[in-house]
C-alpha cells in the first residue's frame, strides 16, 4: 500500500466520461452582450412584449452591478462580451412537434448520456425535458402528464401556451435585481423547464430535466419555474453534463420554486458539469441561483443536491419559509477534486410561525479541491417557535485540499431554537485497512467509506438517482485515497 | 502453511520484531503470549500486511508463497483473517453490506460465484448463532455504537462467515467480561477444525482455559524465547513472564 500522498497523486485517472462533442449545425449568435442581442433572443423565441421589457429591465440593472467577490473561490475575470448568448441546434428553428422531428444526432447524444428520451424505451416513471445548449429539445410523457393536469415542458412553450401563469410567478422568488448572475440570467435566459401542478394533484411521475452544454464559447442560462398549487406534490430532478473544453464556460441558471398551501416540492440535482482537467484547465463555472418560496401554510420544499462536477460551483439553494408551519430542507453532497472549487450551502429564511428547517451538508475534498459550506439561518421577528438543525460534515482526502465552514445565524425571535454541528474528518488508515483486511479492494473500500459518509443525503434522492449518484461519486474520486 | 524465518520488522523505523521463527500447520492452534510491548500485535499486523509495518530481514512463507509480496487484500482473499484488537467504526457503512462485499471478494478470488442477497442472508442467519449475534447489530453501521464485547463478537462472526484458512486473533479476549469471554471462546472452538489454523495472540492465560492450544509461544522483546504446550501457559500464569525471561538469560 503506497503512502497517502502518492495515493492522492494517483487520483482520478479516469477521464470525464461525458466529454464528447455532438456535431450538429447550430444557430449561434456572435459573442457579445447588448440590448440588441437581448431583443434578438426575445425575437427568436417570439416572446410577448412584457417579457422583452422584463429582460431589458434586468439587463439595465445588471450593467450597474459588479460580480460578487465574497465567495471562497478564485478565478480570472470573466469577459462577458466573449460569450455567445444564444446557440440552438439548427433543425430546431421552428421546434419539433414530437420526438420523430428531433435531430437523430441529438437523440444519440442523450442516449450516450443515458437519458431515456425515447418514450417506448422508457421503463416508466420519469418524464424528461432535455435542454441542449440554449433550447429545450424534447419533452417526454407530455400526454400522460396532461391527463393529470400537470403542465411540464420547456420554458419557451410555457411562455407561448401559459403566459398568464408565467407572468404571475416569474421573478417573484428571485427578482431580476437579486444578484449579479440572476440579473444576467433574467436578461439573456434562453430556455429551461416550466412545471405547474394544479390543486390537489400528486404528480404521477418523477419529472426530470437534463441540461447539456455542447457548443463552444457559449454560456448556458436556463430558467426553471415550478409551481405547486395547493395540496399538490411534485418531485423533480435535474442532471447536467458538458463536453471537455480547454476554456471555461459559464452556466448561470435561475431556479424558482413556489409551494402554495399544503404543497410539497422535492427538487433533486445531480450536477456533473465538466470539472476541468487535472491541472485545473477548463471546466464549467456553475453560478446558480436557486430559491424556493414556501408561500402557503404547511408547505414544504426540499433541496437535495449532489455536486460532483464544475470547475467552480457557486450556489445556495434556499428556502423562504413564509407560510406558518412550513418546512425547508437542504441535503447536499459537494465533491471537489483536482483544482475544483465549491462554495455552496443554503439560506433558510424563517418568516412564518412554527417553521422548521433542516440542513445536512457533506463536503468531500480531494487533491487540491477547496470546499466551502456557507449557510445562513435567519429567524425573523414574527417567526415564533422556529426550529433549525444544521449539520456540516467535511471529509478530507489527502493533505493539500481544504474544507471551510461559514455559518451565519441571525435570530430576531427569542423563541427560536437553532442548532449547528460541524465535523471534519479524514478517511482513516484504520478504516481503510479494516476493509482491505476483509479482502475488499482499496477502490471499493474508499467508495464504501465515502458513500457511508454521504448516506444521509443519498437516501433523500429518488432511488434510481441515488444509485447514479453513488456511481458518479465513485468515478469522481477514483483512486483518491488518503 | 505458515513459515516464519528470522523475521525482523520495524514500525516507524523502530525495530520491534528481532528474529522470529515460527511454523504453523493446518489444523493447529498456536497461542502467542507475552508481556505488553513484546511485539505480539506487531507480529499480527505484519502478517496481515498493515501499512507502516516494514519487514527488514527474514521471510514469511504462506502456502509456499512469499507473503511480503502480497497486498493486504490479496492475503485476506487467500484466507488470512485478522480479528482486530480495536475494531474500527465506519459510519454509514452497513455491517452486513461490508461483510457481503468481503465474502464476495473472497469468493471471486477463489473462482466461486458470488452469493446473491438471499443466499447470503441464509448464511448470515446460520453464522450469527456461532457467537449469538443480536439482530440489530446486523443492520447498524460497522461497529458504530457497539460495546467493546459486541465489537469482539462481530469480529468472530465475520470470521465465521469468511471461513479463513489462517485466523489471527489479536487480543480477542481483552475487554471481555466472563460471560462474553465464554461466548467468544465457544465461537472460536466451533470454528476450530482440521482445515484451519488459528493463532491466538493474548496477554493472559484466561482465554486458554476455554480454548486449549496445541502450542504456546512466549514472545519477549521481539523474539520467541520459549515454546511448549498448554502447560507452559499454566506455568506462566503461576510464575509470571519474568520467570521465563530469567530462565532464558540463565540458559
């Protein structure tokens, strides 16, 4: 058994397996950002006037803002004028009516990624919306969902078919002026997913969106809006991959969740954007704003995220606990390997009475990876009997990585009960040797120990995705033993 | 089965084993006794291939193969089992899950088919009886929240499932009350057979009242200074380790 450092040096010899590029004709606008580009995007998508105005307002606000600098991450300044803000597979100009009209090469891409777009091949249970570069390519199971009254599909379609719903809720959780990247997204977002679950409906299947960045020099700015009306339930999963490229690519998404009275939204993310090579070259900058609003009493929003990819991850899926007795949950596994950096966590804003939040964060750092948990728990004046439980565990592999915890707690109500626990540990030689002595290989042993560490989070994922997440973790940390 | 010749080994550069000679044959039970710091646990760890335990001189042959050339997991798959003195806790890893992975790794190595969940559970149910393992310990994380006695029982339970050719039990009796000692010793006796060699590393004669060894060796300052049958253990109990040491010096 070689020494710890040597083992860490052997880290991740496996190549990023989703690093291929699909050769499709694309309709890509020239790099650069100004009001004309925004008008162009809006025009290409045939948007109503109010949405264009909304975008322009966001853009004008964005111009006055500066990039946030407080995160525990480092990168070269981003040149926003060198990014192309719209790229679409060409055949998609008018939009495919059904799967038969989708470019077979795209379907092949999704097949390679293991995304079951072909309805006939699906085992059942998961409806998928797939976003390729800037546009949504196909949505499966649309009819079955429609029977239940669930609206699920691309954001662009929703703008055309359900403009009132979009207009009523868009930007009500993450306002255009919320932060630098959210403002940018509001100005230039090109597509994303939209979901509305009507009153009292339990969505009959898991919903899923798959995001893929393919073209080079493009950013991906998708927007997701999910509304769970009174007494409804929906479970939603997003997955992400990108080709291997030497340059950094920007992904600045906004996700808004709205849960009305007695509604529940479960939102799970398995994020595997290209993380860059072992020297830190290339990779996705994943600067994402995700926020859920527990607007009604007894509503509940759960965020579960497994973040294994991206060069830099900057995201804080948060909950505004507005309704009385509402519940917010955040379960996170963030892995940083090689030169990956993650600054992630959550905000739990308690406004209503008897609101409860739970935060379980597991950070894993290997090689030169830097992992920061940043979390805010705010108990407002009127939040009688608010409860929060936070637990942050960090696992270090090797001696060149870092784990950091930045908890912020603000309490304005003396009846609040806020608990915070944090631990940092290493995979111990004793644990590893114990497994080896039972005949288990080093790799399997590390997998087993790391998965054990993440168990509390994985069990929150829908079954099939939990299996995927475990595999992904194994691949990401292959050879990373310390 | 096991032939150790002139074995010298260091831990952190410090020589602990200073020329051990020992031969263990199939079906035999050897007890290695000695005062604290004599090198008993070091010998057990060297045999299991633990990182940081370096062989500087001598040879260990296991079934004719040079043991020092084998990675620890290969030794395990070839039938060497170490019952740990301090079994480690692995949070979040199910006790049974680890054991299933271990058993299937061993079976695969032997060219046998892996057991499916049903077959494995049947085996586990059967082997739990060996040390009267409690049901709830099966579904818990490896050793997490186990009492000292439960940890030691879990080790022998694992041995019962993995069926090693050579079991090295490192101070398996330490920290056990008399009832637990009887259960653990009873379990070991059930697992004693003609195909299996057992090396008991122990400080006290106590365990040997329940498990009668074929051979007893006294280890002091990194060497085996006296070997004999079970009567040697009884003499030790009566006269103490100093007696053997003095006898050796006198000789």
